[in-house]
């Protein structure tokens, strides 16, 4: 059974806080099962976006874990590009969560990133 989105987001923000990194919910989605997008703002005009991984990538051993993919590859992109993608995602699904993390060093604390 997968952890509810609201609980996962609260725990993720707490983890960032413990590490001394600012994180905030920009958009609250569906409490139980809203998709979660994480924007990593590098505070230099660039950002990264982590999107929910496709269902086909989930591990058979731990199917309840949340997994993410890098939307634009391993290198940061212009922040406007990330914002444009987030607009598209919210138009497609109004129940999405958007969490913004601010860290110049690019730390995101996401444990499960699928290449």
C-alpha cells in the first residue's frame, strides 16, 4: 500500500528542513493519490524537475515506493522551461502536487530516481 501523497510530501519537506534546505508546497493536490512534482530551484535562473516515474518502472520488490524521473535530463535547464512544464502538468491533471526546493548545490534528497 502506497503512502498518501499528503503524508509523503509532509515527510519530504521535513527531510529537506532537517538538511537545512528550504522546501515548500506550491500547490496542494489530491490528499490520497495526487501526483507529486518536485522543482529544484538552483537560485541562479536554472532548475530541475522531478516527475513521477511511469508505472512500468516500479520495483516488484517494493511497489509502494514513490519513484521519480528527471524530466529534462541530468543538467539543469532554464527555470522558465520548468515553469512551462508545470503549467502543462496542472492543466492535464489539476490534482497534482508541486513542491519547490531551493538549493544552490542541487541537493534534492529524492531517494528513488529512475534513469
